[in-house]
C-alpha cells in the first residue's frame, strides 16, 4: 500500500454551536447538583428520557460519559478499578470505565468544562434494558452508592416483527413509573407536557435522520466519525428546542456541501458501512486512516440508533414503547439483516466493516454468521476487526491498519 499522504480534515462549521449547547447542558446539570433547585434523573441513552423531561427532571446519560471516557482515552486507566470491586473485565467497558472513574474521583467533564468537578448526583436512576443487561447492573451500583431509587423497563430481546403485545407491555411499564416519578420530582404528571416533549423528540429524530441520510449523496458530505460526534444533542438533548435548532443548522450545512459537490473525504473512491460500536479512543486515527485511502466510512447502524420515527405526540406512551422496541439492538437476526441490506442499497456501499467489540456482545453482530449470510445475499464484501469500545488493551492498531489496507486493496481489485 502506498505511503499515506497528509490529509486535511474538513471541519464542520456547526461544531462550534454544538459545543456551546453541550456546554450549557452540562453547566445546567452541575448547577442543579449544587443547588438542588431541580431534580436530576440519570437515564440510559435510548429511553425513557421523554417521560423524565416531561416530569421536570434534568436528564444525565452515563453512557455519554462512558463515551467521553473512551474518546479522551482515559478509560483504560479506570477499568481495573471496577475490576477490583468485582466487575469482570469481560463486561461492558462503558460500565467499568465509568464506575472506575467515579471511584477515582475523576471525570473528563473537569477538563472540558471549567468548574465542573464531578458527575451530577442523581435523585433517581432510570434504565431500559433495550441495550443490554449491563445497564441494569450499572445503574444498580450507583443507586446503592447514592442511596436513591432505581426504576427500570425490561425490554424484549430477539424480536422479529414488533407486535401489539410487545408494545403494550413496554407502555405499561413506563406508565407504572409515573407515581414514583411524581413523588421524587414533586411534580404531577401532565399528559400535555409529555406530548410537547415527544413532539420535540420526534422533530429532533427526523432532522437527525435527514442529516445522516445526506451521506447517500456521491460524494458523501459527512462521515461516520462526524456522526459519532454530532449525535451528542440527539442523545442528551432530544426533547428540547435546542436539539431541534441545532440539527436544522447542521442539515443546512450538509445540504450546502451537497450543492457545492463538497466531499467529506477528498477524492472519495470507496464507501464503507460500519456495523457495531465505535472504537472511541481511535476515532481520529481511524478517520485519518480511511481518508488517506480515499475511503469514506459514511453510514452506520450505531448513529441511526437515535432515530425514532414511531414517536407520535398524540399517543406518547404507545409510540415511545414502539420506538424503543423497534430499536435495532433488540431485534432478531432476520430483522437486523433486512435493515442492513436496506442500508447498503440506500448508501451505495462498497463494503462493510464489522467491529467485534470484546466487551459489547449485544452490539457485535459478526459472531453468528451474519457477515457471511449478508455477503452471499448482497455480494457486498466485509471485514471483521477486533477491538473494543473503550478498553484499548483489546485492540491492535497495527493489525487493524494492515487488515483495512488489505480490504481496500480487495475492493480495488473488484
């Protein structure tokens, strides 16, 4: 493979605005934790944030903090702290790095935002197992540590077609939380307020989908690596006007790039779909590696996890239950394979890279023959890379680079 040339990375102008609203979000949480004027709920990243916002809580997402620990490459130092108190090195490295950082009294928020010394103390923790079992254990540890209530939704797994029984069981679990949330928040449940928040979440979701869908253009105006950064408001601020306004701004910039035939990767030759978790501590390294090969990793299942087209403000509980059960990670292999096939066609993909994340089996879809089945059906070649979302001890940069370069050579031969 030819020696890599230095790549000038194309910056997204809207990033400054995103940084501003994310700073406002964390500072508001920090102030509330100090004064106690507003209650704080910790929530898993895909729900039920809308219900918590409607009940008057400020909402904090430990998974977002876990990703920050990974992206700042702090996580590997903290994972052993959680291992030492009984959490296996084989379980979610979001969990172990986050708990380990708490034990050490360190957070990347302190470096990013002056005056923030710790994560905000919760008044309640609310999980949804639609991601995995680990979130339940993760939140249970903190509930014990802070001596605050723990509430949870237990989602179906391996779902084929999402049916009425699936949806109603989840909707009832959410509704059952309301009395406890009223007691903790001191606020009465207001259905109209929930409808308002769900409407904003739906608008955020629709705009985020439009942003990601611009990558179907040839050349694509953004990359998967851009998506992992700019998904921040869709995760932590959905249900707010700030998120809606931000994605209008970002979408306009992507549309301007398309109008100007402005590629995110200069000289784009190959288009890659990323299946699985990001390697947070290698976002920049991987982005530069693929750009040097004139290859754009431009779409992913992961960034699309915050698209909730089933949200309906006129029927909030049912539509939230449906949206959170339609989520890719809880579906059967057959449903997942159909989804990926549709994505490959829509984004005009030349190849798929599956990330086999050691500590995230629930979001690693290459262990039971899926790559081979999809390649046989679609003709789109694939590569599996071994690594992890946060634990950098579980990956080899040299091996990843060698395997990726060989894969791109195969695409050239085709």
